[in-house]
């Protein structure tokens, strides 16, 4: 999940939780909103943690593991 999708899930969850005042049978929109916000927050955290490991810059070292024998 990317950063954009995570922010979208956070925003959609916040809208469902705090801005929508509709009662439905069988589905609690407040709960759905909280779940979306939690999933978005976890996705954002994971994206930020793993962002540096997949980045094309930095992260690469020029350490020689073994010299080639001739």
C-alpha cells in the first residue's frame, strides 16, 4: 500500500467517523470509519518504514565483500 492510498483511507475514515450522521441497519458507519483510519495509519507507518529500503538513492554501500582472485 502506498502513501497516497494510506492518506486516502485516513481521510475516508475520518469523514465516515466525524462528518456522516446517518443511521443504517446492520452497518455502523462510525466503526467502519475507525477501521479505515486504523488501516490507513498502519499502511502509512509501514510505507514510511520501508520507503528507505526500496529507494534508489542511499542505502547502497560500496563495501567490498570479497576480492576476485586472478
